[in-house]
């Protein structure tokens, strides 16, 4: 049996959030997690700090760690900013498209499909978000890529917790259509598809989802 590592704890907690088994605001007590995984609190603390960097967890002084709880208004604002930025990015990418850039996006879309087909929610959501960052990276615009990384990490938590079943597959298919428009260097179509895609992602969020459990042992055992 392989020893539990920080990455294992991060993965298991991410899966519990992705599977809607841990409710936003749930306290992640270090000792309970240490007992569950059979590790020291130091290792748990390292994992929680990594999750906080990914914006899946918030760390509050003197109170501890909690599953992050973005508000509906925050989610709306994040997607509004993304539409503003990514419409312009899609237009610029289409005008500057090269065979190498299109090939790289197609490879990424293929990886998305593999994760979605495998029903790996956490991996799928991560890759679907990275598609947008990858576009900025391929344009050699690190400033835009960094801004998108922050926005994607915030919106990914929202989608991890609130996206309806089947929405990830629909998003992946929309990425395929966006890449086709980019490959054809059809800037106007690429912009329209990107805007529709982000609106569809936002519309797929089920903020009235029944609350998951607060019980850490039950959530991680599922």
C-alpha cells in the first residue's frame, strides 16, 4: 500500500468537492483529516495550503480551513469579465492562427474528451478551464494567461460545485466548434461561439442544488 502524500489528500478533497459531497463552508478540521488519512497534521496543512492556492479552500486566521463558498453574484461577475476578455482573445487568435497553434488546441480538446468520457469530474473541469488559458499561452501573451488563470480558478470552483450533469460534455463539444472556427480563421464566428459558450456555462450552474454533507468522513468514503 502506497503511503499517503500531500497530492493524494489534495486529490481526494478535490474529488469530494467535485462530486458535490462537501458543502461550501464546510470546516476542514486538520485532526479529523489527519485521522482519516493516517498522516500527520503537518501533511494535512500542506495539502490545505495547496487547495487554498487553487481557491478551493479558504484559510481563516484562528478559525481554520473551510471549503470556499463563492456567492452567486461573484460567479456572475467572474463570467462577465471572462466574456469581455475572451471575446477579444478569440478574435485575435483567429487572425493570428497558425497550424501549430491549432494542432496544440486540438490535442488539448482530445485530452478534455478523454477525461469527460472517463467521468473524471475534477480532471475534466480542470482541462476545460485550461483550454482558455492555453489559447492565451499559444498567443505568447503571458499577461493575459495569468489574468485568465486567476479567473478560471475562481470560476472552476463554481462549476465544480454547481454545474449540472452533462454540462461538462456540452462544454467540451463547444470547444471543438470554437477550434474549428479558429482553424478557419473566421474571427466573427469564433467570437460568437466563445460568447455563447461562456453564457452556456454560466446558465448550466445549479445554485439551487441540494446541500451536500458536512460530514468529512462520509464525504471522503463515498
